[in-house]
C-alpha cells in the first residue's frame, strides 16, 4: 500500500529549548574550558550545565539551552563516534539570544541540527550518523573555548512489532490510515479464526489472510525518522540501507516447517513488493504488501535463515512465521541469537509471530448434526477470515423451495450478521442456511428451525441464607440465566445447554448485595455464552428472590440437570425484531471501512459489578 509519505524529518533534530535535562555527573570530568574575561555577555550552555551531561536514547532528540552573544561568532563543535560537525550560532538581528540547540540523533549529517528561540544558526560542516556512545559539544567564541558539554547517546530502542491484515484491494492514503485501521479494527490482528479452518493459532499469534494485504507496524523511534528524510520519500530501500549501515536486520522465518519441507522465509525488504509508510510523529512506520506479490523462498542455513538464492516457495494456510527486527547485530545475522535477544527484553530487538489463514467463513457456534432453533426474525451471526469491508453471501432455503439470499458486509474482527427473512415464518419452519465466499465457493451449510420464543422459570435461594440461586427452566432456544440487583447491576450469568427442553442449575451470588434479586432467562442469540446486546429476555420468564447471606457462605456447586421443571413466573417482555444488516456495497478504502466497523461494533452497555 504505497503512499506519499511526508518528507523525512531527520531522526535526531537538535532543537534548542529551555527545559532542563537532569543527568548524572560525568565519571571523568572534561577539562575546564578557557573562559575569556568579559564585562557582559559570555556564550554558554545554560541547560544542562557542563557538569551534568545530556542523556538520550539513540533516535531521540537532545535539546540544549544556549546563550549566544551579539558581538561574537559562536560555534558548537560536535565530536564523537562516527560524527564530526560544526554549527555556527548567533543572536537574531545582532542581539544576544537565548535559545535551544536541537540535535536529532536519528538524522544524518546537517539534518541532525537546528535551533529554536532567539538564535540564528548555520551548519559549517556535518559528517556521519549518531550511534551509541558519548559525544563532546564544545562551545567557542572566536578561537577560544568557553564551554563544554557531554551528550550521552544510549542504545536504540524498538517498541512493539504488530502484524495484521486488510482486504486485498484496500486502499491506503498514508500512515494515518494504517494507524486508525489498527485502532478501529479495519486492520485485523487476529480475527475470524475461531472455529474455522482448524488453524493452530496460539495466544499472542496474529493472523494474516492470504491472499490479502499484510501490514507490519513497527514502533521504533530511530527507524521511523531514519526512513523519513528530507531528501527522499519513505521507502523500503531507505530502511534496508539503514539496517545495513547499522548492523541491523529484519527477518521473517517460518517456525513450523513440516519434516519434509525446508524452512520458508518472507522478504519484507523487497522494494518491488513492499511499501513503507513512515509516521515519525508517532515514532512508528508500517510495511505493507499484497501477499500474492511477496518473495517467499526455501533454503534454511545453519543460522536458521534461508539463503538469498533459495528456491521459490508459496504461502499456505497454517504456516506460522516469526518476524524479528534487531538493531546493532554484530557480524552475520544469527536467528537464534536474535530470538534470544527479543525474548530477553533487549530494547534493540523485537519479535512477533503470525499464522497464515485462507479465505473461509462459517457458523462455528452451530452444531453440525442438529437443527439450531431461531426465533422469528432472528439474524444469524458468524465469523470469517475475510477482512472488514469484504462481502459474503448468506442463503436460507426452506423446505418449500423458497430461498432468501443476502450479501452482507464483514464487520470488525471478522464478524458478520445476516437477516434470513423469517420475521413472519411460522413455528416449525425448517431452513438450510449456507454461508459462501463472494464467488459463492467454500463456506458451510447448517440446519435451522424457526421456534417461537417460550420459556418457564422457577428460582429460589438455595438453602437458608446460602449464596446461590437454584433454578429450573424449560427453554425453546440456547439460553442464559441472569441474576441482577434492583438497580440493574448484573451479579451472575449462567449459560445453559441444550438448546431446547429442560435445564436447571445454580448461579453464584458471591458478587451480590443483600436484597431483592431478579432472575431472568435470556435467549443467547449470538450463541457465545455471554450476556451482551444481542441477547433478548424471553416473555414471561422472570422472577424475584430475596437474598440474605449468612456469614459463612457455601462453595458454589453444580446441580444435576434432571427433574421436573417448575412453573413459570410473570416477568418483563422484550419483543424480538427482524434487523437485517445486508449490504451490496463493494469493499471500500480504509476511510469508509472505519464507518462500517463503527456501526457494526455498536453495542448496548451492560453494567457489571466487579468481582
């Protein structure tokens, strides 16, 4: 997803500000400067003072307060590992001036220096790039040294690596689109996989759809500035050059090869396939590529990374990769060493993992071998590996041959919802529900039956003063038994199965205060076992109990799900409605996707008491 990135501001700008920078005293004091006598202005480093060196991490900006005098030409020499520069300072309009010298340790050459405040400046010469080490800033008037300051540049730091994916034809206007995409879910990090494809996705793994758009977000201040210079637009070539110059490396290597296959590697520094979007204002940048264009090769070496001339390979669903970015690697890149550095919280190394997934969609919460009970007008909800903004086809075929077809838009994290046109269906109407990919391939078929919502409920506090509600109920659909206090705070939820028939059990009251509690049976509309905005209470399936706990609460137990259901009790009624979400809108760019996800993600707030 290439973009016109704004001109690269030098990673380390030498801005002159008046804020103090606290730092420990130098282990070995610098030689005292020669200070000529003067009756008034004498140039000096005002903050930090000479006995308190400035400390910054590589890639950060040092801000040093300076006094420059009207009658003298003031020069700052910067000397240290890999850097030799001379900056001329003077007060504006011939007056003495207080200001800030800004040194950007991410930038190279003259781009690393500028000023703020009542200072004029010019760069006489500037060579080299900042690296870890101690630099000496020498302030001179004419040919005489008047002040010195130490600038200590610490190791560079990498924050997080985050992998995600977007639709294969999603458009990107800039780094801001990608940043917002991660925030609002239009860039998916691990969506739609549960119950689909049998992928071995572990905690902490991201997923990448193939074919799709891979996005790697890198939180690294120095690198973000280094690839965003004044001379050229942000590019993968600039990143590769910087890593080569500083001994860094970006490697993406398969971590689960089969015994008969060699390790695969993905080249994320291929300028023909990968675009870079710099966001130095937020200390980050993004690498973006169509997975179909990525260079993938075989050929593992003894260091765990495929040779450059490795045989071409392909990505398959289930492939797991580790992505490692390491700065200041010494000598030949060693994958095991880089992995250990990242695992050991080395600030100059970071690693993440992702699993390749293929296009798929389904109803993973629906059993394969039985009919799911749906209320009239109830939409179906499912998951897909497709990116938000993509479209799916959902069909509901009745026994009489009538078919309802919907095109639905995928929402945040690979979820979708579709109306089946059953608002007026009679009790007992049977359906075959099919979910298909946009080309009507793949997906699943499941069976359903329309049932009018009905439930009965009886409930009581178990034992005298004990901390549980015992309930008996009959239900027509997958359900939840919910206990709430008089002010609406939910203090207990118990998901119930099977979908229909008798159910009984216990709800813990450990979080409840004494008083009147309301016990209600809800239809678990989205079949996720949690009470949320999708779930609807049954008509006439609510009752109250009085809760007066003793000082010695009993442990929560389980109750045999057998016996005779008790009578229903009168309660509140919430009508169900047919709420279709179908759409024939083509996959939009990120700007439109954000609006789609915002609507899809709107939910009803439920207050819950903290345990």
